[in-house]
C-alpha cells in the first residue's frame, strides 16, 4: 500500500460492497491484499491483525473504526427511539431486541480472538440460550429452521405447550435437529431447539406489537418476521399500558404479571372454580389438572385406583406400594417412602409457628389449625362470617 493513501492519520484498508438482487448483504474487501468475502468488521479486523501486522498502527486506527461503528449503532437506536416515542408508553417490557444486543456485542468484541475468519461456526450450545443470532447466523439456516418449526405444531401452539405434550415436543425437536444436521452440519440438542423456538416466538410477538402500535415501524429482519407471520397466532397480541407506571406490554398476561411483581397487585392467574391465586402459569395449569379437570387413565396406577394428573405425581405415588424407604430424616433417622412424606415429617422437628387467632394455641400445620378452629371456635367463626 502506497503511503499516498495515508491522510490525516487514516489509511484506506477496506472497501464495502452491497450485494444486489437478493437479501441485503454487505461484503468487505481488504485493500492491502485484495482479499474479499468478509461479512462483518470483527472478521476483517482479525484479518488485519494476523496478516498485515496491524498492531503497529492499531492503537491509532482500530479505536477510530470502533467509534465509527459505535456511532452507527447509536444513530440506529436514536431513530428507533424517535419512532417509538410517537405513541405513549412505547417501552415494551420484554428484553432488548436481539439485533441491538448483537451490535453492542460486536463493538465489545472488536479486540476478541476469532479462530478462522473463513470458517462458519455456530455458537457453543447452552440449553438456556437459543442457537441462533439474528445478525450472525446465516439467513438460509434460520429460514429453514422456521420452515421446520411451521411443520411441528407441538413446538409453538399454545394448547400444546404444557407438560402433557412434552414427549411430542421432544420428538419434534429431535427431528428438526436431525434435519439441520443433514443440511447445515450443525448439532443441536432437542432442549436447544425448544429454547430457540420459545425465544423466536417472543421476538416475533415484540415485533408484531410494535407494528400494530406504529404503522411506521419496520422490522429490521423482515424476512424472518413475514415467515413467522404465516403461521404464528397474533389475535392475543396488543399493546397495553400499565395505569400505574405507564409501561407498555404486548398481551394481557404480561401486564397482570407485571402488576403482581412491580406493584403488589393481585395474583396474575386465578382459578375460576376455587378462586385460588398463582404467580406462575405452570402452577396454575397443574392446579386445574389436579383438582378441577377429569382425570384420564393416562397416569393410572397399576396397583390401586389412584389416577395421577401427571407422570411426576404417579412417580411419587408408586413407592407407597413398595416396602422400600429410601428417604431418611437426618435428625432422628426416621425413613419414609417418598420425599413429600419426609418433608412433612421434618416439620415435626420445628417449633409450632401457626398461631390461633382466638386462643394462645399454636400448630405446625395450617390444616391442623383449621380443624382446631372448626371444632373449638365455631361460634366465633360464625359471628365473623355474619
């Protein structure tokens, strides 16, 4: 590279080209060695450091590039903020959009090491995180994943996303993982596939809520959004404002959960039969199955007439028919057949902490206190009800 290119402490080291006739993609070409094909600045800066001894001038120019990218990110965030500020309470409760996080991570990782700039490599698997990144995952991989997701309704239909259909979901996730392994040579566990589906649904709901609230809003990854719009339900997605803090949410369930957690409101899930409240939807569903729905013979005990609402309750019940006592109290050595029985026994070692409101007596269990009140204080109880 001729020194004529150096002006005002800058050197021309890259040129950016836009691919036409398809999805909007940019390609970065190195001016120092004429190598092209870099898809983002992280890979290009790694190429400079490894191939052109960029460390001798990196202290002057890499920070400038970093500041330029950071300025672009800040400009994008400001534009989004202007659009969102046109309607009241545009701060949706859900997490920051994946593309914002990806761009921030890009600036944080400018000095990080990358193994091979020309080798595609998926992120390391973590069952609690999706396998994809909106910015860095190849579009053909994510689009194919959405196609597979469309064909397996157990993964995204709301009435199938409970514990009764867990086996079906795992089977569907395993099939999707096999398909992606054959086409893209990526290994995904069923748990990672399920987590990726859940995060993709959350992302879609946020984007759809923003589109409904503001006609000028346009999703940054429009191809993914339109493909999910073909099959994901949208009738329950709407922008709702909290009347106490004016925060905005995209469905009624999230708003109730926010009021319960942030403003000491009522339980977000209330049983319409017994009016018992719950803080989590999973506990509410289990309560309805256990106490208010007809129990099918799916989890029928083979030794007695007991029919469990789910396989976990059946698994806890089966030891009662055997002589095995594998749960032992560490305080007195008493053995029990189940962990729940051991938990009840352990409370016998605690001092009575439940006070009777009518007399000085104390009890360890709430049901014992209720029996005591009905037996000894029925008159006072009737007067209070009247």
